[in-house]
């Protein structure tokens, strides 16, 4: 999972043409996206919904770099 997160962060920063100084913010964004995505080990459930036992909210997501 660490390699997946690192590769995604590099893609986000490269696509947004942002410097490596925003690496931490990109990691937080990546983890939020992963937590809000359906998961095969959870049989298609969303990790955040399983952990917190309530419906996940997507309204806080924004385009990275805004």
C-alpha cells in the first residue's frame, strides 16, 4: 500500500505541476481518496463507512491544486 500511495502522490503532484513541498498534502488527499473508494477486501464496501458505521460524505473532495 505504501508504494501505491507514493506512486499516486507523484502522479498528483506531476499532473498538477506542483512542487514536492506539497507532498504531505498530496499524501492526505491520496489517503482520503483510497478511504472513500470501494475495496475488494471489504467486498465492495467503502472503508470509511465500515470504520465509522455511517454514510461517507464526498462533498469535501476538491480538485487537487485548487
